C-alpha cells in the first residue's frame, strides 16, 4: 500500500457555520427622531405627570376612620349658627306680630284685641300682619293699613280728639302750673326770707 502524499488531514475542507441574520428594519426617510416617552406623548413632563396623582398619605388625611371625607370644622360651625339663627328670627317675628295685634281691636268681637280674639277674622288679620311684617313693612305702616281699612275705631288706644284731648292735656297743664307756682315762690322778689319775717 502506498502512503498518501503530503501532511495528514490537509485534504479535508472546513465546515461552514451558518448564522442567521435579522432582516433589516424599515425606517422612515429623514433624520432619526428619538422615541417619545408616555409622559411626553401626554403633553406633560414626568414630574408634572406624577404630581397629578394623589399620594396615599394625602388621601388618607382627607378620609376619616370610616372611609368618608372629613367634614371641615368651619362648615360645621356655620351650619350650627344658621340653625340657631332661624328660631331667633321666627321668635322676633312672632313678638312683632303680637305687638301689632295688641294695638288693634277685633272688628267682630267687643272689647277684645286681635291678639286675644279667637274669631276667624282676627286669625286672618294676624296672618296679614305677619305677611306684611315679613315683607319689611314697619309696625306703624301695618297699623295704618288697618286704620285706613276699618277706621280709627280699630285702634285699641285711639288718638285723643276733642274732649278726649282735653282730658289728656289737663294733667299736664296742672303739673306745669304747680311747677310755675313753686318757682315763683322760691325765686320771687321777696323770696322765702320775707315770708319768714
């Protein structure tokens, strides 16, 4: 047998290693633009995007132990003041209605004022007094309204006229005359010393 010529193994061919090459990615023509982040797509910076999210601590402070929003003490105080002011205003209006009704006589009841009478007309007059006072009219205006409608006799204390005026003025005149007499006696020409002599 003849020996092969040349070095051993020189006649073998090396194996080819096949490598997979990824297909080229199609890119748009023009300069390359950086990939936008989600915060940039929303139009806000990352810090601004995070600032809009409520934090757990702030949310916990806004909630009470029952899981309901905490009521501010100022709102609670205002509600209590409003509730307390309503009965006071209603009581003041009731007092004004009673004061006006006490100055008017019931047209269908003899010797009883509108505040004392239990007739239907007196009840209607009291309701009308309340309505006119609630609209902002003064007590004198309400009284004058009933005087114009029923006459001066509707007044519980009618104004003095004629002989009644003289009766009202007589005590005043007597007091004034007595005061004048005392002044004359004390400050007259002779005075108290002359009387004693």
